[in-house]
C-alpha cells in the first residue's frame, strides 16, 4: 500500500451519518491524515464548515474527493487515495457493493455501518476470497448495529472465567431529562429506508445462508430457546420483545468464524428489546405488524417511504432527529451469559457437557447518542484499529463481522476512551 495515501477517507460525508462521522473524526482520528468524499463539492465544503464550527476547529484544509456510486472509475480513484474507506452512504443494499468492490480492487480496507443482513452476508459470499487475496479487511455492522452486541459477547466471554454456552441481550433506550426540545424523530430517512427494504427482502436470507454456510454447525446443549413473544424480564425489569435488528445474525456469523478459525465453542444468542410497560410493548407490536405487512407490497413500501413519520409513530423523519434529542438519547444493553466454570472446561470445542450450566455472568454495554454519536465513534474506531493492529486480526484479510475481525485487538479499550464511545462493565458474577 502506497505510503502517500491518506489514512482514512470518509465516503458519503455530506449525508446525515456522514456529517457526524466528520465531527467525531476530529478527535478519534487526531494525528492521522484523513479526507472526505461524496458527489457534491459544495455540500462537502459545507459539512467541513458546519462540523468545524461545532468542533471549534478549522477543517478547511481537509482534502475533498469527488466520488459517485454511479461512477465506478471515481470510486476506484477515491479508494486508491486512502488506506481505509469509512463508508457512510446507505442504504447499502443499493449503494454499498460498488464502493466495497472498488476498495478491494484498490487494496484498501473498508468499514461501514450497515445493519442489513442480506447485504452483509451477500458481500461475504461474493468477496471474502478476493479480499483475502488482496490483503483487505471488509467489516460491516461497525456502528450501533452491531458493535455493542458483537463485542459485548466477546467482553462477556473474556470475563467469564469458564465456558459460555449462551448469551441473552436486553436493549433499553430512552431520553434523559432536560434539554430544550420536546420529542423528535430518532431515525434519519436513510435508516428508515434500509429497514423498509431489509424487511421486504428478508426471505432472501435463507438462500444466501445455504450458499454461505453449506455445512451446519454441530448442535450444542443445552439449546438456548427463544423466550415468549412478549414477557417481563427479571434481568432488566422491562416488558421485552424479540429485537428485530441485525445483532443476532452478526453475532452468529462471528461465533461461527471463531469456531471454525480458533476451534472455540460457539455461543448461542438471543436478542431482546425492553419497554417500560405492557401498553408500550403493545403499541410497538401494532406498528411493527403494520410495517411488516406493508413492506411486503410495492404500494405499501411506497407509502412507508413517503410518510415515515406516520408509519413509525414519529420515530423516523426525512429531517432526522434534532441534535438536542440525539445528545439526550441513551442506551443500555445488558448481557446474561450462562455456562460452566473454568474447572469444567472440555478438551475439544465440539465436545458436549453432561451437566447443566452452573455459572452466570451479567455484563453491560452502555452509552449516549447511539445512532449518531456512538455509531460514528465506533465506526472510526474500527478503522483506527485496522490501521494500528492488523497484525492481531485474522487471515491477512477477508469479509468479516466485527467480533471475528477485532476479538483479539484493543477495540473495546478504544471505544471507552471517547465521549460518545461505549462503556463495558461487569454487573454480577455468580
């Protein structure tokens, strides 16, 4: 890789997630050479001015590159100018592959914040071998989807002092008191659009996985069964539903990789999201049912995309959340890890225990502004980790889930350094 390349280029920098990634880059990428890229020089210059004012730093000399997903030559030229491209331009189903492909051909690492399982697993199927040949790391799900879940499982395993059989995650989020604004949307339009098309095409996943993982993992016991559709969790004292995001699919990809690569017993995982009352959970079920039904039909998708505020109950909008709302939004993800103590360790990862698990560890990952603070810090921290610690990453390249890529690095420590990073803590060990 040429020494005169920039360390990082942020692609899609004039988008909603992109501009806040530029803001966080001022601190996370401090001391590195970085630039931004997108379709419009005018918009990119505006982002540098706006985020420079917010960060109280002159960003006018940050290099700008013009690149468009509809111009593959421009993508390749951009990719050749950096050691790693931080790609914030979604939905990745429509815009991701061309950027990723250009990066691999240019020998440039690529990270993004996709939470779209179909996209991520298709990219692994199509490009994993080529990425290894080129010595390139491609890592998706490097934001709130799904760094807390994937690295949280690794954190639980490292602190378990034994063998983990299963992990259940319980996500809580809300607004801290104070601030000048009232309620506002929590999602920008691009995230909403990704969710609409992701659910619309969810039936593609079975075929993708049959090709990607033709050999099934052995069955490990006791099997972690899903809880009821709606239940009150004693772990977090919330009414919980299954979490519909990409966390479980990302964690299972990482666990399969670590089983195949390191002969480590894979952790079983189920993910849930908590609400303050049965009424709140019921309202979410109602909106989710409408969303799921409408996403399956073209006319329904058109309406969902045209009126995001109406069909999300005010959660999504074309303008995105206000800064006040973002800064007051918190998240907590609690992990219940169950397994066997160290003295009961088996000789082989495929061996089975004859006694039920006797040990439990509770850990938590938490932070503020999950969508556009913690996400952007996490994304940039993964890029920084590739630049600094690629010698601790597997196979000299490949298309990987976060924990598969970073389980042996200091990424968790890096995430804990920053204001909009994430805190990893042990709650109870018994």
